[in-house]
């Protein structure tokens, strides 16, 4: 997306409020996305550990 040089303080108040809401929503989605990534990574680490343990006991 093109970088726009806009003085936000010159925008109407309702537009500034909506922008603030959208920025908050975006930041929350980013945090949720990071959290989901870490959950998936932990799950993959658990699977890798289980595979390693199964190999160690000769079940794999």
C-alpha cells in the first residue's frame, strides 16, 4: 500500500475515532496471531518429543 503523508489531526473526529478503532483491532489480531503461532510451535515440539521417545523405546 502506498505510504500517505496525511496529518491525522486535520481529519474529522469521527474518521480519527474509526482509525483508532481499526488500529486497535489490527494490534489485537497481531497479538492473537503471535499467540496462535506459539501454540502451534509448542504442539509441534510435543509431537517431535513423542516421536523421539517412541524411537528410543523402539516403537517407531
